[in-house]
C-alpha cells in the first residue's frame, strides 16, 4: 500500500538505523574474530603472532569454560523461573481489589530502577555479609549460625539478587495483561461451571501467554549478559563457582590481558547467544503475530 | 478547473490484477460516483487518482497535465477519508488550516479562509475543540472543511458517509450535494451504496472486478442497464431475474423486471401465492411465489391489503421488461 | 458490573499485598535508612530500625570524598544524550517500517532485535582498542555513541509498535494536504505519537542510566557516570555501611523518583506494545 516515492523515502529513512547497526555488528565482530586467531597479549605488545584455532582449543577445553556455560544457564533459567512464576502469582494478587493499590505498585516496581552495581553492593554488604549483614543478625537472633551466602552459595545468591531486580518487570507486565482480560470471558467461564483453578488454567494463563513470551525475551537479552552483579559481589568466585560466560571473557581479556583468548571466548559467546536468539525469535515471531 | 483523464490505467498488487485496464474521463465540474461491491477496485481507483498508489501502467492526466508520477502533494487534489483522518492533536481550526500552512500561506490569510469555511459548514462554534470532542457528523464536516480551503482542482471522497448512522447519512448526503452546487468543483465520490450514487451523481461509474461495467447518468443506468450486473446493482429493491421457459417466451436467456414495475391485477399472466408481506406505510413489499417462475419481489402501494398465503395475479408493466442474452448483456 | 467483594477478603488481600510490597521494597528502604545512621549504628546488633540518631554525616563524607555532581551530570548527559540521539535515528526508521512495510520489514525488525542478543563481552576488546585509538576512552561522547547503538533496536521496536497503532489514513491525509515528508513527520506523526515516544524515552533513559558494562569498562575518571561512582565503594574499608548507603541512595534516587512519577507511561513502554 504505497507508492514508489514513499518506498524510496522509506528506504532512505531506515538506512541510517540499519547501517549503524550493521557497522556495530560487523566491525567489532570482525575484529574479534581476527584477534581470536592471534596470540595476542596486552602485556607483550608487538609480539602478536598467528595462532589459528589454538585460542579456541584452549578456551573450549578450559574447565572454566564448561563451568561458565553451566553457570550462565543456571543463572538465566533460575532467574526466568523465579520471575515468571513469582510474577504471575504476584500479578494475580495485585489484580485483586485492595486498599492502597497505587502505593503497593510503587513499592513493587522500585527494584527495577536500582542500578545493578548498587543492588549488588547493597545485597552483598548489608544483607548477605556473614558478620554484619541483616541476615546474619536475624540468624543470630534466632540462635542459628550465620550463613556465608556468597562463599557457600555464590551462584544462588547472585540468582536471588538478579531475580529481585527483575521480578518487578515481570510482575508489572503480567499485571497489565491481567487487567486487559475480558471480564465477560471470566463470567462466561464461571457460568459454564469452571472452578477458579480451571478458570486460571483455561482462560487466564493462555491470555497471559503473549506477555510471558515478552517477559522471557526481554529478560533473556539482559540476563545473558549479567556482569556488574558478579563483578561486585564475588568476582566470579570462589574458583569459577559464579563465573558466567560474560565474566569469563572479561576475566580472560581484561584481567589476564590475553586478548587472543578473550576474543575466542567472545566469539563463542556470540555463537551461543545466536543459538538462543534463533530459538527465541522463532518463539516470539510466532507468539507476537497473533 | 478539474478535468481528470485516465488512459489505459492498470493496477496490480503482485500477481493480482485489481484493475486490468481502464479508460475514463471526468469532466470539469462533474459529480462522478464510483460504485460497486466491495473489492471491485473503486477505492484503489480513487487512490490512484490521488497519487496514494502508483499506477502499474497507463497515464493519469489532471487538467491536461500528466500527473502519473506526481506525488499526492503536487496534484492539487483534496481528499475526504472514510475515517475522516483528522489530526487528533490539533484543534478544528488548526486541522482546517493545516493544508494552508503547508502551502505556506500567511497566518492571517489562513485564518480568514478558515472562518469562511467554518461558516459554510456550520462549524463556527467548534473551531477550538479537538476532533475527539466532536460527533461523527461534525468530524465529517471538519474533514470537508479541510478539503475545501485548499480550493483544489477536484475533491475525492472515499466512502465518507459509511461511518455515520442512517439519518445523518441522509442529511450529510444532501449537504455534500449542496456543496457541489455552490462550489461547482469536480467531485469524485466512492461508495458501495447505490442509493448514494443515484441521489448525488451527475455521472455514475459502475465498477466490477476492476472493470467499468457502465458509465452514465443515474436514470440512464436505471432505465437501460447494459448487463445483468448493472441491472442488479442499480435500483432498490433489486431487480427480479427470471430464467427458463418464461424468458424463452421473450427470446432471451434471462428476463429482468424491477419490483416497482410489476402490477397486482385481476387477471395477469403470472399467478402466485404471497410468501411474505412487509408493510412500510408508504409502500408494501411482497415476496410472491409465482407458479413456474419462482420468487418475485413486488412493490405495491401502502394500502395493499394482502397477507401471507393470499393468492395474487401479477402483470409486468408494458415496456419495462429487460431482456438479457446468454452472456448477460442486454438485448435491444 | 463487578460484584461486591467482602470486606474480610479485601482486608486479607490488602495485608498480603502490602506485606509482599514491603518485602520487595525493603532492601531499598533499609539502604535509605542506613544512610542516615552513623557507621557504628549501621552495623549495630540488633540493628535499630527507626530509633537512632538521624545524621547527614555520611552524605557529607561521600561528597567530600568523591565528586558526586560530576558523576551525576555524566549520567544525565550519557543517558539522555544517547536516548535523544537514538530517537532521532529511530523515528524515521520506525516510520518507514510501520507505514511503508515491505516483505522484509519483519525480518529487519527481528534482525535489529537480534543484535541486542549479541553479548557485549564478545566485542569488548575491539571496542576498547578502537576507543583507545580514536581517543574516546573515558569520554562522554564515546559512551553516548555506544549506548545509542546498544539501545537503538529497542527504541526502534518500541516506536514501531506505537506507530502501528496510528491509522495510516491520517498520514495520507497529510500528504493530500500538501505536507512534505518532513512536515508529515514533524507536524503529524511525532505529535500524535507523543505518549509512545515519552514511554520509549523514559525506558531508555532508565536502561542507559543503569547500564553497567560499557560504563564500567570504558571510563576511568572523567566520564564516569554514577554506576562507576558506586563501584568505587565496592571494596570494604573499615566501617563503611553508612557511607555506602548514602552513596547508593544518591545514585538511585534521581531515577527512582523519575520512574515513580512516570510509572504509567513506563509500564506502557515496558510491555513493548505487546500488551494493551
């Protein structure tokens, strides 16, 4: 539904965005791929030499790599699980009539605005710290031994922190979706003799499907690259217990100054992310078309 | 001025030919109505004239100038859209003044033109409201106001009344006709409603599957439709079509007779039973099951005292029978 | 329409909702409270909730130790700068996709979003080296460029979903009224899309404000925004909870207030037009 003139204009209008993103994707990625084939350490400038696929071999056989893959998956899936299930339950609760809805909503959304460095610092020191943290105080008050979360359950602690940041996002989207649910559909289902649980399963949940998809897509984009929370709380440790792929590459290249190896890790991360992306895009494409 | 000439105009979307090839001349000052069922290509044709779509072939001339590849902005036409397409963030005044602003007219000149248009359209009291605060009819008037201030070569209307309720439709129809009387500017009007076409047009163009079936004055089309499609489309209630033995008696593949051209008589050629009678007060519409022919719609006077199940005898008025050949074309 | 809800049920829901709301908000509340304590009180066991000597000492200390106004200003420039630049590039692109859709529009959109999936870490080194060579390291310009590129797909996507709700006939009307493409965008499309553009702007300002990968890795001192300012408090040094809390409060307060005030637009923005 358009003329040649407007199509020509459209191409012109879209080209800055496309060209910029293309450059943003291609130029650094090409450089990364090139570096990944080099023996290249920032501590030894001028010593670069061709390494072929050696960096990949080292990176992929490094036990840290498998640990990082596992941690990345646990982190993403764990947070997704907590936030979607928690989000649905919380949204159902907040959708009921009660006094002070506006204020509660403000309270619930707040963590989303907190920058990752702040939330990580606050959680690490003021809550999870085994000596002075609030949880330690609570444990002592109950006569229990304070638990050192970040040393003994580093990944779980990080999952908890990240989930706290993203729960508001999921809740708000799902709440908005719930509020758009046609009341008459619910009434009809009730007239048809559906129990509250059946109504939830047959009407509410399918209605939420689209929004859950959005929640998963957006969160995955951000969760795959969780970085500040790990940097601030555990530095990936102890050992590699809380190192995800992003952090591993960061550690290789900026902490060990091994650009070649770091780049190889970056390429691997890009490839893995693309696999996830293809899978997600399929799902989204199907779900958003409706 | 406002003469529009279409020569050999074609339009296809991908594989689909919406308009195979079409020639048409719209004379200066004419009120031309494109009418046809939905999907017949009438809106596409209007958008081709407007420049909102490219023609796939052929040429479009406006006042003797080839406008085929001109963008809509340069064609000097104004359009009233089905959804009115008012700018919701602007007051009525700003909406009407928008084309003047785009033409670079000074604010003072534009203001006086807007006032004048508002007076013609009875919008004086609403100039500072937003479109959202207006009724459907008022919005329609604003859309027309926005079109007339430009003093275009021609007005294009794309089913402008289809979002109004029945009563308002009738009065707006009359307003648009009066506007045409006053402005004497060419108007091209698209509708699927043959009543609008019959009441407003100087010239009706009946379209079907992208082809022009017939062009003529409303009465021409009513009196001598060139084929069964036009015969069935123009006139309300619809023409009755009779096939078979009865048609063969008149040397035709098909006979057409309008409900208002069938009389209820003492002793006519057609005998039947009334299946349904609708009394509208001024008229009575009868559905009659005629032996050997089938169901015929008959329009009687308001006082016909007949009811379902009554036996009647019918006769077509002399000279009002339309005969059609096997190909659907009218036989003379 | 709706049935009456019994007061009992309403009360139970109220208590549950407020309880959970309070729990979720508690870490922030606790941070704010701690920021008004002395360092001693901040780690006192058992901790005192409200009954302590309120003091602004920690704020004074933080202000004397680091240049908060500069970090704050850096954050403002970087987040708003990248968002405005992004909008400038994205509005025409979204116009094209929403109103002149072609066969490949959907693919382009999906491709744009997929660039967002590319892990930043994959291109950290080349970016770092390019920034070094172009003298962009630790500059606001450099960060504005990077954050614009990072958020561009989301801006385009959001604007696209909003623009699609605007009937195309209105833009055609503008064309018939003699508006050039520029006028069409400036006088008709943009004002009509103000709510959508506002949501997009807000969400992107927040995302950029909180972005903590590039801002940490590409800045040192001059262009460091609040994310880096707060990271400088990450290593423990004696009693520092109150100072940490004060710094944290100062880092999150601006965006928290902005977010609360614009909650409605924000929720609209967050749903990416997928939920009406």
